[in-house]
């Protein structure tokens, strides 16, 4: 199996984009959850 260079390059960039996007999404979700918790605590106080 010989892959074209373009496909390998696209796959590599795709893996890089995914590996960068997933932690960013996780950080955004964590920030949203923390904000909700802080807002609830401030509201109940």
C-alpha cells in the first residue's frame, strides 16, 4: 500500500488540528461548568 503524499499530509494536519481542538473544547466546557457553579453559589448565597 503506497499512499499519496498529499493524503498523508492531510491526515497529519487533521490529527494536529484534532489534537489542538479537543483540549480547547475541554477547557471551554470546564470554564462554562465552573462559571455555572460559581453563579449558582453566588445566587444561593
